[in-house]
C-alpha cells in the first residue's frame, strides 16, 4: 500500500532584484510503500530539504500535490500520523530531555501515564536514559540528534520523515541511528529519509531515489539501480614463485599489490578467474579469496551527478 505520494510536485522561488523565478524542484512524481525504508539521495542543494518541507506542509508547492498517508499534506490530521526530524532542529535549550519530550507529547494529546511510559522507552531506545534529566544546552551534537529522533517518534507515527538524520554524527552515532531505522521497519513503520551519505543508503534502504538539481533522475530497488554486472574478479593468493608472479602480472587488469605474504590482483571475467585459479593451484600457490566486484551505489551516484544534462540548476 502506498503511504506517501507526490504528483507533479514543483517549487519555485523568486530571487534577486528582478525577482526572477528559480525552480528548485521539478515535477516530482514519487511513491513510497508501507513498511519500506526509502532513501532520498542527492548532493547538497539538490532539493531534498525543499521536498521534505513540502511534504510536512511547512512551505506550499508552486504546482502539484502530495499525500501522506492517503490525505493531502495540507490536512492538519496528517500530522498525527507523521514523525518529522528536520536537518537543523531548534530546541528549547533550558528544557531537560524528558521535559522536551513531555512538551511534544502534550501537543499530540497523549495522556500523562502513557506519555511517561513512552518517553522512558524512547530515551532507552535512543541511548539517552541517563541523560534524560540534563538540559538540552548540555547535549552534544549526537545527543541532540538522538533526542530529536525520540521527538519524531513520540506520537508512534505511521510514517517517519527524517532530513539528514546521520549528519554530524560519528561512526558510532550513525550506526545507532541506522539500527533505530531498521527497528522502525521491523515494527511496520515507513521511513523516508534524505541524505548525501551514500553508504548509509546502501546499508539499510529497500528503495532509493536519486535527485540532482531538483529533478528525480532515478528511482528503484538498489539491485535494479546497480545491475548485476561484474566489473572484475579480485583474487588473493600467497606462495607465488617467480614464474607465477610473471603470469599474475600478465593476467591482472591493474598492477598487483603485495601485502606481506599475500598478493592481490584482479582479472576481467569469471572465465579468466577460473583459469587463473586452476593454473596457480597447479603450481602450488594458495588461494585465499575470489571476490566478484560490482558497481557500488557511490560510483553510480557520482556518475549521475556528473552527467552534463544534470549540471544546470534552477531552470524556470
């Protein structure tokens, strides 16, 4: 079931002395299904935050419409079913973590006893149980990001929308946020998050949309975007004699690398790999690994961003 949908969503601003129209989002058509993690990937300035602000009703579209889940985003009732964390949230610095969550819980009309229970569960889930009594002005960047995530979940939303949720976090913090997103999926929640950090998308997303210069240029499951084509086969071996070394240099599509007793080299096809392994084993060489290498999402993303047709921004 589709829980987030846009049709022809477009946003223009007026800029400069002559108030020239600048289009920052072009005719966005997108569907996100129930229970999936959707990664909205693009470079800085691509239109990701604009899209999320339109979905949250914080700004109005120049053209087009959006629905969450099944209701127009202009409908106030939508807010009860959505959790949102902006990229640079502003918090009340002198509230403690618990007071901050109580404040948002009251806005949603959550009864006190249920609110207390839910707050303690959320603080534990985001790793802030011991910091719940501290004022937010004493929180680090990572702690603020985690309390922001707890705020986005206080109403037990059906759809969670996150703008750059891993921004500014250290590797441990990024892992914690990824684990939290995966936990939301396991509970049947839908997560739509924007980012420019490619590995985070590759690790957890069911589907990915790539936006460049305000245009959605590719969308689909990771395996469909990347394809199954093998770029090369990497082989790790040890115990090479001089003749085997000569043969490896001849086969390898790039200079072999020595690390201690091991040698790393790459051949073009699976047929080449089978022949190389057979001949090396016949010469008494030890084979430690044979690994097919496929294109990564990062490589695909950089290729898309670099295309000349995507380099123009702000076309009217």
